[in-house]
């Protein structure tokens, strides 16, 4: 009696062996990831956005409190052309805090006058940082 094995029989058996072999891994994968499948995606996105907004708001408010608490700034700014500073034309703004600098503007805060100003970068001549003893570097 000759033995005739068809290729289909071998493949069919091979699939059964593979399914039996990896059945436990598939069940484990499904159990581990099941809460993610049932959790609504829109709720996750909205919650993440709300929490991110509150975190950014808290960080900004604490930074503003910290800058406003300063009695004296740590930088002197020398300008290329004069600006109107409380009715007088000035070329130097002493004792300021640099809050933010972009590619076009530098935002400064003057603690003594409690005034915030945006100065175009084209107008900045130089910026000197004051040392701890109060003199310029």
C-alpha cells in the first residue's frame, strides 16, 4: 500500500500545529490589550487636552508670579534707536528681565515700573547681564 501524502494535508496539519502552539500567546495579548479596545478614544483625547491646558496654565501663572516678585532685573538693554519710555526718549533700559525672545521680538519686563514691552530685534544694540555684585560683565 503506497503512502500518498498530499501537500494540502501537510499544510492543514501545519496550520493546526501553529494555531495550537500560539493559542496561549494570542489569549494573553487579547487580555492585556482588552481595556484599550473598550476605552473610548475621544474621551482619552479630550481628557489629555484638558489636563495639558491646566498644566500649561499652572506653569504660566507660576512663572508670572516669579517674574513679578523680582525687585530688580538682571539685564541692561542698549538700543540702536530711541524708544518712548514713559514720555522720554531713551537709548538704554536698565535692570530688566527678558521674558521671551522670538526671531522678531524680545519681550522684556521692567520690575521697577511694572511695564512689559516688546522690542523688535532690529532695535537691540546689546544686552548685558548684571553680575551678582551689581556691576556689568
